[in-house]
C-alpha cells in the first residue's frame, strides 16, 4: 500500500486539508500582533505535519509544505479585502509559483515509501538523534524561513498602497524566477529519464550547476522588492529573502555539491560550469 501513488496522494491531501483548516481556525482564534499570530500558526501546523511524517515513516510528507503554505497564507489573508494592483500582482505570482512547484513535487512523488535523499542521508548520519534533526532541521527551520519570506505578502495586504516602478520590477523578478525554476526542473526531469551522462549538460544546466536554486532564491527577493517599494519604512521585510539565501548558500548548496562530488568527472564539470548564474564561463 505504501507504493500506491493514488493512495499516497490521498493521504497527503487529507493531511494538508486538515492542516489548512486547523491553521485558519487557530489564526482567527488568536489575538495579538499579526506576525506573532502567523508565527504561532506556522509552528503549530509544521508540528502537525511532522507528527504524520513520523507516523508514516517518511519526512517527505513535509515536501509540499514549502510550496503550498505561501498560497494558503496569501489567499486566506487576502480573502474579502479590496486589493490594489500592488497587492494583487505579488499574490498572483506567488500562487503561480506555488502551483508550479507543487506540480513538480507531484510529478516526482511515487508513494509513501518515497523519501528525499537528503533526509535519508541525515537519518543515516544522526542515528538515534534523527528525530530531533527531523523536527528542527527538516521541518521547523525551512518553515520559519518561508514564514519570513511570506511576511511581506501578508503585511502589504493591510495598507492602502499604489503600484509603482518597484512593484513592476519586483514582479518581473518573481515571474522570471518562476520561469527559470520551471524550465530547470523540466530539463532535469527529462535528463533523469535516461541519465546519458553523470552530469546534466543541457539547457540551463549546461551553464549553471543549480539553476533551480537560483530561481528559488530570486523569487523571494522579487517579492520583497515588490512590497518594500510601496512600504519603504518596512525595509526589514527583506529579512526573509536574506535568510532564505543563507539557507541555500550554507545548507542546500553544500549538500548538493557534496553529493555530486562523489561522481567521476566532478572536478572537470565544476571547472566548466558556474555554481548558480547560468552564463558560459
């Protein structure tokens, strides 16, 4: 039954539907500052998903959280509000980004027996301490990073703002990042069907070792630009994009590079291909 893809989708859908309903109910029941209410909901919903990842013995129950959560938060908070272009534009692009990334997850999802190679590696390395790493490192830290990234989208809903040049510049960055990540993922999925070479040398991957990560990093800088351009006094909302960049630079990228370095021809591939920017050396 763990290898049943339809059953796996049904289980994941049920978990996330319950998480969404519970999160919205908790948010409406809480009192206090917006950022604190959202933080409490973030911790509670992440813990809920973590419990199921333990019960189902796969930390990849958490995988769609990264892309589903911003859509739910954005739409739920915007519901019933009279929005301007400066608010609608980033919300729509975040939804496009989230739907696309969730679709990519669904394409690679094979059933409840599946677990991301990074989680399996951490499990092997940490042994009896794995559940601590699972809760804090795999679940909570990424959730808190996305929480910081989504804060600009939530805060901009509370102000009467008018679109300006920065709004459109940020939107272009967001849309470009979404397209970049989508193209990179499609090219990678096509490569994985046959794996003709140890390293992918086609499309964006011919010039960048991690174009999908570049898209993910750029996405949140674009959102921050969109929002801070109309709310300049809230410059600190760039914190989410900055922390997300640090997560990729000091965690995700090193892990991926270490795994790739075990393959034959790594030194030459690294010499020929840039780390992030998809430009010929």
